[in-house]
C-alpha cells in the first residue's frame, strides 16, 4: 500500500499509510473502534488465525501498540462486529459463518456470539437452520432501548421462523415488525441519522428499505450488486448513497432535507436525474399509502407526510418534463 508493507490492514494519518504491527494472515471483514480507559482501541474480524504474529482466531484487538486475541476466538469466518449496551455496559457481538467458539470442542454458538471481556457465549440458540449464516450487524433504538439487528441468509433463529433480519433485545430474538423485513436476504444492515431521526437501513437484492421502529419505507430503483449505504451531505442536503458490487458506483436514491422533500422531489423527480420518468413513477408507486412525518416517505411531492393521489397527480402532470 503506497510502498508500505501492511498485510491486510493499515492506518491512514491524513497523509500516509502505516502498518498495524505485522498485520493479519488472512482477510479482514469488519473493523470497529471504541474508547477504553481513555484510549481508542480497534476490534478486527475476518478469516484470519493470526494477528501481528499472535494466534487469534478470527477476532483480534489492537491497542495502538500490539495485537491480542479474544479468548479462544471463533471457529469460522466473522463477517461483522457491533457493540451494544443493553444496560450493563457495552458488549461485543460477532456474526458470520462460525458454529463454535475456539476450535474443536468449543461451545456451540451457531453463527452469532457475544464477548463479555472474558469469554464468548451464545445468543439463545443462534441461527438454527442448517444452511443459514449472518452477514451484518447494526445497533438501533426503536424507542424501546438499543437492540442488536442481524441480517443475513437464514430462515430460522432460536427455533423461530425468522427470515433474513432478526432483533436481539438482550434476552431474546424476534422478527422486525409485524411481518418481518421486506428484504428476504439482507446483505447489509446499518443505522443512519436521517433528517427525520435515526433509522435502520436494510439492503439486499438491489433493494433498500428503512425501518423507523414503526413502519417500513422502500427506496427504489437501486442496483442489484449494491452492498453498503451511507448518508452524505455534499452541500445540497443529506442524500442516501448506495454502493458496492463488481464496480464502484453511487446513486442518489432520494433526497431529503430537514424540511422533507425538496427540489426535483417536489415535482416528481425522486431519483435526482433532472427528469420525471418511469423510474420516478416506480418510486412513488412502491411507497403509495406510506405515512409518516414530512420527509419520511419517498414519493411525497407535497411534503404532507403521506403518498397519495395528490402526489401521483403532481408526478403525472410533470411526466417527461425537466424539473429540479
């Protein structure tokens, strides 16, 4: 990396790259940081079994000087890490392809586990369908306290029929919402601070949906190979960006300001390309009857908090026209 030997992990100081010890012996899939005793440390997960020459099965900790293992580690690849505080202090959670803690003879954890600073332990029975696995973790407070959300390719968690997205409240697993996630196989779950407050974003199969703790909102169209989402304000209001897959790209799915839809969205241009087209009609129809606060619903041209006949009329009146 810029002539610096940094096996699979490096630090950027604003001007140049630096190694973290001698790095990892295999892939890194997740990095998370936190402050411990006044010092920023990072936790790294992936498919490695050695960190800086120290035996570390799939998860390791960097204190700024050296690497250390987290107990006996986990038996298979780790895809995602997250810290959650359910009231007794932050706990590290991991998910992925592993089935046990450590190596042979370790405790059964079934693709998701927690680290309390001393030992790894299961979350109930974990993912209980034989071919299931998890790809992503996020922390979101739906009004009932912070909870862990797990996305992936599974259809049963803790013996319950839960597909693709599950919530752990610190003691039990449940599906998200009365009917579960609209995305059957999420590859990524993330929490973003939107203009209308924090929300959980779920991405999979080229579809992005948002959960505010009460209702789902769907964004479309997007791209089938997308894997990550991020809110970014380039100077004209916060916008959702989506990227990943075989080629680098980003797309502005919808535009929101603190006051809700603006600019092109007010005349029906929801995808921000400057023209009201079939794609914009698809976004409105996908969110038809959506209700919420102003700015919550893509397709809400008049910014009254719902998508209805009035919004459809505005879009059709501007169909094929430039607006913005």
